[in-house]
C-alpha cells in the first residue's frame, strides 16, 4: 500500500459536479492499493496515518498527531501510485491491485480510520475526481507499507 499524505488547511473532492467529500484542517490521503497488499499492510498504513506527528505543537515542532489535534482525513483512491514509469513513456500498472481487491481494502482503510475515532470523508472509488486543497506548509509525506521509502 502506498499513500501520499498532505497536511491541509482544507480539501474537497468533486465528482461530476457533485461534492463527495470535504474536510477542514487535517490530512488529504491519496491511497494506492497494490496487488500483493493484505490486512497487515492496511493495519500498518492506518497506524502510520493516525499516529504520524505532522502537526505543530506550541513550540512550532511537528510533535502532534491527528488524534492530538482532532483533525480530519479526506481519503482519495489513486491506483496511479503504483504506476511504474522506469521504462518507456507509458506507465505500467501491473503492480496495482484489481479494482475488486482495491475497493475492498480502500473501504476497510476508511472503516479502520473511523474505528480509531478519526472523522473521515472520501472521494468516489474508480471515478474521475476533481480534488481541491489548500496545502498547509506545504507538508507532504510518502508512505509505503513495504517500507521502500
């Protein structure tokens, strides 16, 4: 599983002119599911997302997590995070999960965040989306459940 996590002041997702999700301060998480991902990968990513100390404390240091500041999360599925661009000009998506598997793990990721007490909004799975955000910082992290980066 891979994620691009951006700390935002606000973010929203629109599909075909209809807003499907909106948050105030928190994380915008672009989530990619790989063909070999399992519940272990999901649990790692949920724990990392919830406990990532990316919010500033009173001293201005990134010492606080989502829980600490009661921030929100907007989760957007993005299979292109598994696009391999190392060869040729066209990305290969052979490492991305099938839509069925990806949707199941995407929904499970959202549900597990909610079980952790996080307010979650979402995009629409397997749809073309317009994502709007006001980056805070900017602060952006790359997460990978196989710890490649």
